[in-house]
C-alpha cells in the first residue's frame, strides 16, 4: 500500500508532514483492523447502503455484535491480524460506520449511476440509482453520496422439526413448505465535511442516514404429523439406525399459515472529529451519536385442517415426500378453518453514543523510532422494545375458513420437487371481512393479548468506559509493539416474567395491565401475574496485546503476536424474560447470567514477496473462556411440544490451526490480458468446546474455510470472480447430541463484469449467488434436515458516468 493511500484512508494520521515511518506503520495496522472489514462489508453490500438485497440470515443479524470465532467473519480479517489496544476490546470502532474517507486530493466530482436489480426466482426487476458529489469550497471540502435501492424477491423454503422418541430414534414431526414474496426499498445517504480551521487544526463532520421499508407476504403449509394418532410400533429406519425415514399416521393436522408484514427502519449516525497536529503530536477528539428505529407491522393468520392422514418418505432428505392421502387437503382451502388471527406492532428503538480522545506522539531514541498512543473512550448503547398484540380466535359456531380469504388465487408450485402450496390469501379483503361483516365469528382473547404484549417489551442499556496505552519501537529490521486496555462495563435491563406470589424476583414491579391499539386490558386473570424484572451487572477487564515483527532485507518477513479480545453478550440476550409464542409453538428465553467471553490468541506468521508472487503463512492458537452458544430444547405445554431457545456460557474452548494466502500477478504469463491476478486463501481450524455434559466443536467455526479471487482485465473490460467455500459448522447445541443442529457446507460464486468506454462511461454487471445453492441446516446428520432455503440469484446492472 502506498504512502498516499495510507494518508487517504487513515483517519488518525492524515497530517503526514510530521510523521515518522513508524507512525505510518501504526496507521497501516489500524487500517487492517478498521478499514479492511468495512471494505469487505461494502463489497458484499450487506451494510446499510443496500439492505434490500440482504440475505434472510443477514436480516436476522441486524445490530449483532461481531463473533470473532465465526468463520463467516474470517474473510474480513487479514491474515496475521492482531487486535491492538487502541481499539475497542471487541474491535468495534464507531468510525467504521462511515464509509467516506479523508481525501488525498480535493477534486470536484459529479457522478451519476443508474441500476436495475433482477432476481431470477421472482422474475421482477427494480430500478435503483446513486449520485456522488464532491465539492471543494476552499477551507471546506464536502463529499456526499445518496443512493436509492430496490428489489423484489421470492424465497422458497422447506423446514421441519424432528421428535426424539424414548428409544433414541427421531421422526419427522412438522415438515413444512414456505414461500416469501418481498418487495423492499431504501434510501441511503453519506456526507462528510472537512474544515481546515487553520494549518494543523481541522474539524470533520460525518453523517449517514438510511430510510428502509419493505412489505412481505408469506404462505406456509405445515404438516402436523406429531398431532396424529399414536406412532406405529414398526417403521423404516435410515442408515444411522436412529432416523425414521418412512412413517404413516392417522388424524394428523395441516396448519395453513399466512402473514403480511411491513417493516420501516430509520438509521441516523453522526460523528464530529476535532484534530490538532503540533510538533510530533496528534490529538484527536471524537463525539459520536446514532439512533436506530425499526417498526414492524405484522398480521399473521393460522388456519387448521384436522383429521388428515399424513405419510412421509425420506428418499431425498432435503425434500422428503409428504403424502396427504385422498383428501387433497392442500388444493381445497374449504377444509381449513380459522385457528387465530393476530394484529401486532413491534417498535424497537436503539441509541448509541460515544466520546473518545486519542493522543499520538512520534519521537526518536538513538537509532530507534518510537510511536506512542494514549486514549480514553466512553460508549453507551440503549434499547427500548415496545410491543402491541391482539389475538382473535374463532367462536365455537364460526365457519370462517381459508376459502373465504383466498378469492380466485390458486395453488402455487414451488421448489425443485414442484410441491403444491395452498393459495395465497387476499389479506386486505380477509381482514376487512373478518373484522367487519363476520366480526361475530371471532372473539378477542384478552389473556393471550395481554401476555404476548407484555412479554415482548423490554429495556436494556450497556455502558463501557475505557482507557488504553499503546507503544511501538522500531530499529530496523526489528519492530516491537505492546499495549493494554482497561475496560469497565455496566449493564441495566428490564424484562417481563410471569410469576406466582411466592416466586416474584426481588425488586420486581407488578404489571396491572396494558393499552393495546387503544384497548385497555386489565390483568384480572387467575395465576397470570406479570412482573417487570430489573437486572444489572458490572465487570472489568484488562485487554493486553504484544506484537513483534522482523523484516530483514530480502524476500521474507516474520511476525509473532499475542493479544486478547472480548466478546460481550448481545445486550438484548441478558434481559430476564420468557416469551411463549403460542401461535408458533416457540419459546424464547433471556439469560441475565451471561458472561463476557475472553479470547486469547497466539500466532506466528511468515510473509514472502518476490516479483509476481506474494505469500503468507500463519499458525495460530486461540483459547476461549466463557464462550457463548445457542441452546435449543423441547418443552411440553398443554400437550403441545414447543421449541425453546436461549444463550448460555460454555466452559473452555480452543481453536488452533493454520492459514495460508497466495497472491499471483499473472499478467506476464497470460499476456493476452492487460492484467490478470489470482488470490487464494485457506484456513484450517481444529476446535473443541466444553459444555456442561460433553465436548463439541466450537459453534459457527468451520474446520475448512477458503476463498479464491480471480481478476482479468482486457481493453476496458474487467471480470472479477469470487469463490467461497466453508465446511459444515455446528449452529446450535441441543439437549442431547442427537439434537445438535449443523449448518450445511457452503459453496458460493459471485461474479462481476465491468466495461469502461473511452468517454468514461462505466457499465457494471454483477451476479450474486451464481450457483443458487440453498442455505441448509440439519440435525446431527444429513438425514434429519431442518431447513432447505432457496433465495435465488441476484443480477444487478449499473451504468455510471462522471458529469
């Protein structure tokens, strides 16, 4: 990386005239830990810039803290990475939220881009566009970007649950097929203003804003085999001797689930930075603030068809054959009766504020160059979740059924096996009918409405105060850096529990009732007292780091590093709550006793550079204390089996292995191209984690992870191919080993093709997920599939030109 690029990208060392060589090295280190992950996120477009093309998995991870152990984060982490003490202990720097960097040259610019996004599964195309403006106003340089993104997608999914019997065998209990049709739109803006107050004194304002909204419709058919007559004593078993691969039951049920959802998300981030350069010192003061509000209107319907003979056969585990007998219940919605209808509104508000001051000094000591940094940081995050839910259920005399809601809609064929999905509802018509002319066929279940409303609301706050010291000394060819960070963490939470009089947690406050969509419901129900339960915690950590680098003259360089990282719990997982989703037979539980995980990493790296080849090799060993993992169990309520999920701390875990990187410049050997480059990276991980009763692999860590990037250029054309491979990973831990859940191996290919004309018009064609491989999960072995999701390929064509 050239010095100019370092000056351009580094937010702390833009004043190069007073910098020693070591300050530039320190800047480069900070780039590896702050800018590189950001660039990787931008390249995948999984950030706020284009939320309309996020995968379902990414959408479910909004505002999650980074998991340093997860394989999917490795592509954003440089080989030889060492987290240094001037960063947050979690490596989450607020500056990474702003994509515009200090300019190397203050050049006026106007650039317009027009795009079209197409998904093969939906067959729809949506227009998008972006405008970039850079303007030099003398002492002030302004950069601005605004983008409008849109997409229309269809996602098809098979999912299931497996019931574990007393003899250790498991049978397919709730296989289901789902189709989601989604339409999304977002506006994203970025602004940066750099003001030179006087030489060596500057003020920078940065802002990002996102306005996102989507609507989605879901149609789902769930075959409730577990609700049928007693399981026969004889059944077909798979090769493992524990999986029932064929079964028939009488008097099962079909659940027709459909919903309409509308999401709105507003994100605003602001940062003000004052930087002063004097002698060999740089002082920087930053103030950061962000707000994030997500509102979700959710209108789910459940219809039930009873007395259905159901059979299944697992010839293809990813898409088992489900036989519904002669009733033809899927094609005839007249057989399905209303079970319940919900009106729900969830509003989640987040606030994130931070203050930081950094002092950096460069000096010489004999023949050695020394760089030092000292800083103080404070950051607080708050979340307030508010929920309203009304639950309507049919009267005994009600005849309202799915046939009253589908109109002229017909059966949909989906998935590679052409499964017949029931007709999609006309949601607006059905809602007006049920709550209008046929209002007498439903009654408001006040108990469920109150319980689900108060259980979903919670508040949480996390405040971190920290100070750090970092120093680096270099006397060629040696360089040694070390530092330490002291962090104090405080958390406060307020959740909701149902408790009897004798089991009320200390400090709790009874909930007398709630106003839901203008209706006030008072808790007059026996045995259902609700309590607001407060919680708090505080702890402190020392987070040290040390790194030695040896760069002799020649082709090789060497590095040794030892450092710590901290993974605090997600601040919404530490709330004391228990939420029972009656309509979905699911239970979510918080864990106020969650502890922060500490990761200690030791690594040794070797780098080689010669002509057209750059290579690196690293061995590493990680020890983790109090690692967090997802735990899934089953619980029986009123004869129905619920899936219960929570987060727990394990005991000790280790991850050790090696990784290698090779970068080739093939321009000479492939002379037909103007440029040709190939980059390959591979990581091997051997992991082990102790939980209460057994040892498992570290969750979300793959044994094998690799990427390959090929770039070819010819006469204005550029083609970039990116391949990602990841072996299967443990996703969630079950009550017993037979119920452990795994994520299937990943093979992904993303392709871009660009062409720039002689008059600087640029065309970009990108195809994400070229292979259209599904997202898959299974339980303990691949006979027991839990999810098989097809999200399709996304095709984007962009035309851009400087104005």
